[in-house]
């Protein structure tokens, strides 16, 4: 009789367990297909693809998507997968309408956690959105300074920057300061075309992908050009009407960087880092020193993935950002150029160079 009771109890337990498993929500096939699409794209193109256990990650993400009916409900899972790449640059880009749909779809704690990832302290120079310049008198010599701002500028911006450098060149400076502090990225090509007279010999820099294939950035006769891994050169990504530069294109140059120098700003810093007779001042850059590429997903969201890492013309890579040659901590307040310790240190170094000796 006791055996029958025991068997009966076990049977009841098994039925309860089976019922609970049956009632577990399953992942909708359409949602699973979307997540597979996103993760397969990351796996194929990401620079750091070899650092991820993709089978385990895919299983985890799809299980967590159980119960979701629309793709905006699982955007936080796509971001979770992107964070596994550990490149600090890949992200999910959404249209305004998709942002609204996500807000409506996910108002729980997971959504808040997805957007409240820790960020580095902002640069006090990050609010500068216009070209700035100045001429520093040092005894009988002059040092020219120009700030290159971030943003999605075009050829008009490049031309203004180019013309300003030509104008300052007319005052015969013995050296140059290129300020990239707070330049958080945007379109690099107009920046490159604008300061093209100062960047030195080609190839300027480039990026290398996970397979070791390399591309290059070039400046030729007013044109910022991209040279593919295949050797093919694109038409100008940005172009200026080039005026004659009368000074020494190899004159000593100091570039200024800080924690707000990121993405395309870091790419420009990489170009200058490899230039001869050049020195960097300030603090280490943000660390998003990778090239990205966008991949449109089936629901209209855009997966932006870091596909290669910046490399200077000597072949040096900068996975953690560019470190200055002379480290100078930058506080929370923007300094006036006359009292800026980073500018002062750059001027002092330039004064010591042969071209600036009286």
C-alpha cells in the first residue's frame, strides 16, 4: 500500500512539473529569427568576433526573449549582445519611430538598465562646435593654433578650415598646434581635407580588420581619399579648392587630445600620431578607436558594428585609445587659451624645435 502511495505521489509530481514546463512562454519564431539575424551579422563582421562564445550567447539571448511579440521588446537583448564585443563602439541605431515603439514596449527595469550604462566624465571641451584658432607670439616667432570640431560637416566646413590654415600660414608660423580635445567624432573626411596641408606624407593612417587586411586614408591635392584593402582608391570623400601652402609642411606640430576625443576624432589623432616631428599633449582619448559599419536589419533598425581598428602609418594599433606623449590632466572646466596648461606645454616644446629657434 505504501508503494502505491509513493508511486501515486511521484506521478502527481511529474504531472505538475510537465504542466509548469508546458506553461513556460516560448520565444516567438519571428523574434528568434530577428535575434539570429542580428547575432549572425555581429559574428560575421565584428572586429572582436573571436572573443565571443556565439552559440552560448545566442542560446541565452533567445531564451531571454521568451514572451516578446515585437522586435522593440528585444532591443535591449541586441544591446546586451553588442556589449559582449567589448569594443565600446558598436551600437544599435534606431529611427525616431522605433525609439517611441521601444519606450512603449519596454517600461520595466531591464529597459532602464539597458540605457543607464556607465559613461566616462565628459570633456569640458566637448561643447565647442565651431572652428577656433589663434596665433601665439613667442619672441620673434609665431605658433599657429587651430581647433577642429566634431560633427557631420561637409565640404563647406572643410573649405573654411583649409582657408583658415592658409591665412595663418601667411603669417609664417614656425610650428602648429592642432587641438582635438572634445572632438567626439562625426565625419572625418572634411576634417582631413581641411587640415590636409599639415598631415604629412601618405599613407596617413588607416584601419585593420580581424583578418589583418588593411585600408588607408590619403590626402592628395585637396582631396581626402579612402584606399580599400584591395588597393582601389575611391573618389574624394571630401574635397577643397586647394590653395598654395607657402610654409614648411613638415614643420613641428603638437596635437592636443583628451577623454572627449573619440571615434573620428581619434582617427584624426592617429593620423597625426604617425606624422614626423610631431608630439601629442593632454590625456588619453576615449577609446573608441575603431571604424564602424552599419547593417540594416529586417525591422528597419541599424546595427552599427566596429569592424576594424585604427592603425597609424607605422603600423601601430590603438585598441584602448591614443595616449599622449606628454600627459597633462584635464579638469572639468575649459581653460582660456592664454592660461591653458596643455597649450602652454605644447608651445614650450615647439619653442625647443629648430624651426622656432630665434
